[in-house]
């Protein structure tokens, strides 16, 4: 990720693969002088253009770096409330997030903001999109310029999208800092003069400054210690409710989405292997990988999950990608990739989902 997500929007990282779909590049930089005077459409216009139901939607999205496909045929939608995206390191979470933020073009499939394809947004539409969909990354310092004070950082976000005089700007910075639970006195500090949790609060305040509709939260707490994590999650939950925000919460920890997301998607090797209500995924997983993630959820105050002591097998190149780790793998898993299908109210890509739900013991079988 770049240090300045707002600026990053100016230079979308396009896969070098020449076969990548030639959609229109996402918009000019927030800091682009040609965009600085752009009039931002008012909220009413946004409301008319973007149905609340599914503000941001990916359909059949495949993403590649060069010729390496890292996200395969993913569909998900974020509207009101929280949606979780869970997967281990390297599963493609950030790649998908970048595509949803307009920073990476799909190799195939579509990403729509409201009813409009991100690639076909005009200048005004792109400006509105950049305002409405705000990222929050793992480490608050990614969003903050180390040379700028907190006040300057938040003011910059404010003035990119709204014309404001100095007094109004200061008042708004104070109110945003209070909103994220910080003493407004931190306004004079630079990022290195704050704790990780404080920096993440400032990054959240900066994202909120432009009155977004939706947040893409990429592991927003994973760089923080456990008690600070819990406080930041509380904060996000409160702010989302108070500001009526939708959000995509990306994490490798299934426990994190439990309270904040009604719906979740589990990603393995760039494929969604199970989607459904977060409660169902936690209480009755239907995919062996979801089951493994559920069993690895660290509990506050409890014992950490036992390390496996071995490196996890890489995804299989044929058949089911999870089969080299799966205790239920059979010959059919080796021969046929499982298609996603509906099973007991969730969507799951596993030949043996019914047996997983029925609690078949996880014993090794022939591969
Ligand atoms: N700029 C890039 N160029 C080439 N490959 C990349 C690039 N960024 C990521 N990848 C690869 O794409 C795959 C998915 O990476 P991604 O960062 O999306 O995973 P992630 O799920 O966010 O992982 P983490 O939990 O570690 O953040 C990985 O194999 C990674 O090595
Ligand atoms: S399809 Fe087979 S290998 Fe893949 S997760 Fe299901 S049981 Fe395991
Ligand atoms: Mg990531």
C-alpha cells in the first residue's frame, strides 16, 4: 500500500497483463490540481444515484498481477452495515480491497458503485466515488504523512472535498478528533508522537472527514495489541451506526467479524469458499477451511491457538485448492474443483459440505 491512500487514487495500479480489460482508468488524484476545484455533488444527488441496498458490488471479479491470477471469480456486495472478508495471509484480501477502491482494474468481471461500473464513471462520478468510499488500512501511519501534524492531515482531507474557511476547518478537526475518542490537543502532534492506537484513530477521523458512505477496512486492528484492538473495533461499530456507514471489514481472524458483520465471505487462495451469515459461519461452518479458521480464533484472555508447527501446504493447482490441507479430501476433490452451491442457507464450495455440517469427524482419507 502507499503512504497516502487519497493520493493513491490518482494512479491506479493496473495489472501489467496486456490482456487485462481496458476499462476507463479511475479518477484523477485527490491532490491533482485539475481536480482541486471540482465541485463535489451534494448528498442528495448521491442518494438519488446510489441505491442504499448495495452501494459497492463485485460480480465475477478476477484479478491478476501480470499473468498470475490471485483472485478468482469473486462476487460480493456491501451496502448497509458490515460485511466481513476473512482469509489467511496471501489469500487475496488486499488485492480485492484495492479493486473495490478503484485502485486495481479487474481482469474480468465488474465492480459497480450503485448501478454504475467503476470503469465507466465520469469525472464527477469518480470524484464522488473517491469521497464516498474511504479506505482504512492496517497501520494508521499508512494514511498519515509523517511530516504533517494531525490537524494538517485531517484538514487536507477536509479541503480536498469541501471548501471551508480556517475557523470552520479547525472546529471540524476538533469535532472529528472527539468523535474518534481523542483529546483534540493531539492536533498539534505528528504521527511518530502518537501510539499505534492513536494513529489508527486519526486515520479513521481522516476517513470520516469527507463524510463517506462506505469504509473499506483492511485489517484495521491487526497491527495493534489485543486490548487496543477491542477498543478500535468498539469505535468502528459505534461510528458506523452513528454515521450510517456501510463497511467491508477485512481480517484474517474470524472472531473479529463476529460482532461487526452480519454477513461474511471466507477467501482461500483467491476464491470465496464460503459465504453466509457470520453467525452460521462461526457456529456451523460448512467448509473445512472455515472450520479451521473458526478453531483458530484467538479468545480474549484465553489460550492462543496451538501452532501447527508446520508450514501449511500451498493451494493445490488442480481439483479443490484446499485439498492438500483438508482432512476430508477424497478422490473427487482431487479430480473436480468444487463449484459454489447453496447448502443450508449459505453458499459453499465443497463437495462434502453436508457432511461437514453433519459433523463428520475430520479424519484423513485417501487423496
Ligand atoms: N503488487 C503485487 N505484485 C505481484 N503480486 C502481488 C502484489 N501484491 C500482492 N501480490 C500477491 O498476490 C497474492 C495476494 O496478496 P494480497 O496482498 O492480496 O493478500 P492478503 O490476503 O491481503 O494477505 P495479507 O493478509 O498478508 O495482507 C499474494 O500471493 C501476493 O504475493
Ligand atoms: S472439496 Fe474436498 S478437499 Fe475441498 S474442502 Fe471439500 S472435502 Fe476438502
Ligand atoms: Mg492484506
